[in-house]
C-alpha cells in the first residue's frame, strides 16, 4: 500500500511545522517513492531531509567537514560559507558565536552521524536508478569524504537497475565519472 503511505506522509508534511532535524516524513516518503520508481520525487524528498538534518547540526560541523561534503564550494571563502550557513540555518544565533565554533573551535573535529550519510546514500541510489550516474557518484563521494568513519559500514556495490530476476550493480567506491559523458 505504498501509494497510501505516500499520501499519509504528504499529509504529515503538510500538517507539521518544518523544523531542523525533523526529516523523517520526507525520508520515509522518499523511500516510498523509491518503491514506486518515482526517482525525481524521491530525490526531492531526500534533498529536503538532508537540508533539515544538516541545518540542525551545522553547529557541530567544522568548515573542513563542510568542504569535504561540498567540494563545489572550493572557490568560496570560509567566511562567505559561514555567513551563508548562519543566515540560512541559525539566524537566531549571534554570528560571532556561530563562526567561532564553525570556523575555529571545531576544525579538527568530524561530526559523526549515521542518519545524514544514509540519506545521502539513498539520494545516490535514486540518482543511480534514474540513470544519472554522475550525480550518483557525487552523492556517494560526499559520504566517503564527509563521513570517513562511516565508510566501513557502506556497501560500495549499489543497485543501478533491476528487471524481473536481473540486477545490475555498480561499484561506487571505484566508479569514475570524472567526465559527464564517460563511465569507467
């Protein structure tokens, strides 16, 4: 009764106030979308779940861990990233307090979570099943680089597609999608 579950999670999302770290309805609906092969809707819900989770723990992260998760911000300054994260997720906190923890005090620390890497892996799987191998590799790499302690718990072989009794898997650990048009 997956369609009913999708509807129920949708109602729960409508009725609840959107709060940081309260992402289970989005994640669960994303899981249901995966079962119905609605990859884009699953990706959207997993993206929202990641944002809610990350926004709630950004104070526990360091700039180093954030950069490992999001290498696309390599050209942005540490200060610019801190200002954006503060403005987006923690506007009620004084910027000086936020930036002190994020930019300086937590530099050597890695925030440990099992929830956030699992949602990234689910989003990676959704991209993989949607045929977007490049994005799937990026999401998988976020987990490996941003949560290195979690790597031993990851199944590097991810299902790319299945039909009846046939399943195709990809080794995401060694997958190379350095160019959009090539897969190695």
